[in-house]
C-alpha cells in the first residue's frame, strides 16, 4: 500500500487578495525597476517583468493600462525611493 501526499484543492478563480504577501501592483513595479535597471528600457519587456514577478503577462495589462503606464509608475517609484 502506497501513500501519497494529500492533494490540496484550490478553488476556482483568482486567489483572494489577502492571501498575497504584497499587492500585485507593488510586485510588478518592483520587478519592473529591477528588470529595467538590469537591461535598460529598450531590452526590457512585459514578459520579462511578469516572469520576475511570478505572474502571467496579462496581469500587467489588468493592473496597468499599458506597458508605458507600468514603466511610468516604476520610474516614479525609483525616483521617489
């Protein structure tokens, strides 16, 4: 008789907001600052940022109206911090 690890069941839909350590917008902004800092603006992409933040690329457009909007927020965060 073999025993397997208990399966965890995740409900349908997005995870609850309180289950996240930080708001996803902050994660995306921080990931953008890191990626743009390493690669520059011309060699950075939403796919690289999404991978760094651990989310799907469509999450960027869901939380920000465009890639330029995210870059603007990241620039503001980097300038103000």
